[in-house]
């Protein structure tokens, strides 16, 4: 009997949740508004859209918060208010409000958010959540200055 090797499942990207033209506009605005280089703005917007999708589909918005690096994506999308409102209504049937509370951004919370996003099928850019992408434990805990 021959067993076929399992194919890895491709993880989703936040940028696939909106039309390419809209994503490009959002990334360009994010770069300009927040002084990010274009490649970083693409990463931030990608992560922010995945965060919003996870928040909107899990019903756990009350216990989720974006990292400081990802928060500009939410602000960028909200400033494109017509597109943001229509996207929220289409996908969640409601508007996802932004109630800032920077005191909730603990390492544990960021890990929980990343886990929720990964559970929703998204590739997660750990470096935008305060964790390095390639951590070599035990020498590095993943959230300290050693990484």
C-alpha cells in the first residue's frame, strides 16, 4: 500500500480579504501616514486585516488588541471609512469598533491573539507582535531584548 504524503495547508494572508486595488491603496496610505517603508506597510496591513478578520469572526473582540506595530493598519482601514464600514457589514454583519486600550498589550495577550489568528488559518508575522520570527530557545525567550 502506498501512502501519499500530506500536503502542507497554505495559510491565508490578510491581504487576500480585500480587493488587490484596495489593499494597494491601504498599504500606500499606511506607508505615507506612519512613515513606514512600503514593504513594512504591506506587512502591517496584511497582519492588520488578518487581525480584524479573526476578531470579527471569533466573537473575541473584547479580549483582543492589536500590537503597537499592527494598530496602524486598523487606523488606516478605518480612515477609509466607506470601504471599512462596507467590509465589516459584508463579512460580520456589524461594524468593528476600535476602543483603544494600550494597557492590555501584554506579551501573554499578544501570544493569545497570534494563536487565535493562526487558528483562523492565517500565517502570522511574529515580529509585528513583539516576538521574533526565528527564536532559538532556550537562549531566547522570544519576547526579550536578546532576540
